[in-house]
C-alpha cells in the first residue's frame, strides 16, 4: 500500500516509475488467500481485516475505489470501516493496474553508482535516479544497511508484533456475531470473513492470535498452530468445537509495528532516497497510504528544485 501510494502520487510527473515487489501478486499485508473448498473458490483476508478512512485525501482515494467497485463499507466493523472487494487486496490490485509493477522481484541490494542508484534483484539490475523503499521496518533495516546506514539504524529501532492468522471454513454457520474481540489474551480478533461485502462461498472465519500467543507459538509448524488456535477460538468464545472443512494458518512475522516514528517519512534530497511505510506513520492501511504519499511529495519537491 505505501509503495503503490507513492508510485500513484508520482505517476503523471516526468518520472518513469518501476515498482518491485517480492510477492507473487498484489497485497502485502492487505493479502487475500484463494482456496478451493468443496468445489467453490473462496478467499480469506488473512492480513488486514478492514481499514478506516479519516484523512480527507485518503477518503478521496477510497471514494474512487468504491466507484471502481474495489472497496465497500463494512459497517459491522465500525462506521468508517472499509474492506477491499471481492478481497482485501482488491484496492492494491487496482492501484497496481496502471503502473509498471514487477511481481516476484525481490530487491536484494541497493548500491550507489556515481549519481544513480542500482537495485539488484536476482539476475536483474535496475538503475534509477531515486529509490523509494516501502517495506516493514525489520526488512528496511537489512535492505538499507549498506546504502543508507542512518535510515537503517532508525528502522532497526522499530519492533513489529507477529501475528498467527488462522483461516477456517465450516459446513454450518457458527452461533457467533460477525466480529469478535476477545480479552482472554489468546485471540485478539476473529471475523466471519464470509460476512464481508462481495464474498463468495460458505461459512468462513479468520482468527488472529494475540501478539503474546503468536510469540509463544512462533516456531511451531503451521498445521499444529492452526489446530491450537482453533481450540483457543472455541474456548474463548464459549462455542462448542466444530470440525472445520478447511483449516490453514499463516505466520506474519512483522504484522504491525509496536513502536513507530511520528516524524513522517525519511527522505534524503541529496541522495534521492526515501523510506515510507506504516511504521513511519501509524500501524494501519491508512497510515501506510499517507506515508507513501508523503514521501512522494518530498520526491516531487526535490525533483523540481
Ligand atoms: C494480521 C494483520 C492484521 C491487520 N489488521 C489491520 C486492520 O484491521 N486495519 C488496518 O488498517 N491495518 C491492519 N493491519 C496493518 C496493515 O495491513 C498495514 O499497516 C499495511 O498494510 C502496511 O502497508 P505497507 O505498504 O506499509 O507494508 P506491506 O503491506 O507489508 O507492504 C510491503 C511490500 O513490500 C514487499 N517487500 C518486502 N521486502 C521486499 C524486497 N526486499 N523487495 C521487494 N519487495 C519487498 C512485500 O512483498 C510487500 O508487498 C494488519 C496487518 C496484519 C498483518
């Protein structure tokens, strides 16, 4: 979200923009996992669950997504709660559609070569006047260590909470409300994924373990974690255990920054390198979008001065 927000804000300038993402497709932490269950194609939002739109500029972007059919309100999560449709990653996919995005392309090294940057990604080397980095803090610290050690040190000062996410489907509807926040300390959030607007398929749930429970289970195999957390979910909600039709888990090592910089994006107008991401604004989709847009505005200023 932060990277594509920056690229969108720079599109239409003289800059020729290339976006590299190591993922197989659009989403990042606004991911959607597609699976086939009993012959139906079903999608789970296993990362971000919904997003708010409070800033006027972000609200305008979300209104455009709604017009395009890639976002809809989800009032059950709050008056200003939105989701991507038909999956959480739809907004990111929509943003990427108008840009030159290279999926499956992991930036491995950033190197200054005279007045330009070289970005090494596997066999390919990209040359650019400006590099903007929009990845979780822990990954930014590694990527920037050689190229921008000061920024790397700032990224290294951020710690993100992990989150184990469980994706489960059931033959029958569970006797529960659509969203649940639990105070048992085990489960932080659970939602009936199939209750979100535009979702196909039967009764599906996404269950997030709390940061403490996620840390406890961090190195266990995902199948074991899925079973343990499903048990936690039934125990926390006081629901009779029901065998799932489908059960899987995903480990987010850097789900949400626990500490963050309020200073805004990092940008060096001499070296033309900028850093954005939720950890430089607020640990939410909206924070990532605003951070990406802010670093793009700094780049626009530098490129015209
Ligand atoms: C389980 C979970 C629940 C959440 N719930 C909510 C919620 O309900 N509401 C909310 O607003 N927010 C929520 N969030 C937070 C929200 O998802 C993030 O704040 C936001 O999506 C961060 O966007 P970003 O662009 O900063 O980072 P990311 O989405 O992490 O994007 C970074 C991108 O960089 C790519 N990348 C990383 N390293 C490299 C590399 N070396 N080379 C190339 N590409 C690379 C990744 O593939 C990824 O696509 C949740 C997050 C998680 C994980």
